[in-house]
């Protein structure tokens, strides 16, 4: 059964996937017991990569670990914090700069 709202038609028996920013803009219209929202991260902006290819605090730990492995650094993601991983990224980048200067 479809339910008509000011934001479109929604089927009561099927889930509807929407973008997080779409939901954030219309959140107040989907509150209450009539709606169930799953995997909701209100106010979180998912910007993982700013395009420079260098890991920063917006990257996921798993992606930082892949970047480190690609640059020859073996590091366990289980024991390492994101801050420690980013320190290793800085070490890799500074060693690359030192090699270029030589």
C-alpha cells in the first residue's frame, strides 16, 4: 500500500533508500511511530576523500590501512587507532619528501 506525502509516495511494506542529505532536510516530516528510519547518521557529512589522495581524519581506518599497505607499511588495524595510523602516513610522506630532496 502506497502512502502519499508531500515528499513523494512511500510503500508501507517496502523500504525506501534515500540520501542522508535528503533525509536531513526533511527529517521533521518523518518523525513519530509511523516511520522507521534505519542506518541514520543525522548531521554527519560523509566526505571521505577530498581528492588529494592523502589520508586524513575524514578517511575510514580501513582505507587508511590500505593506503599504508600500498606504501609498504604493515600495520594492524585492530590495535592501531586512527591517530596512530595518520602518524604513520605523516612518516611515509616525510620520508618520500626526504628521498626527493636527495
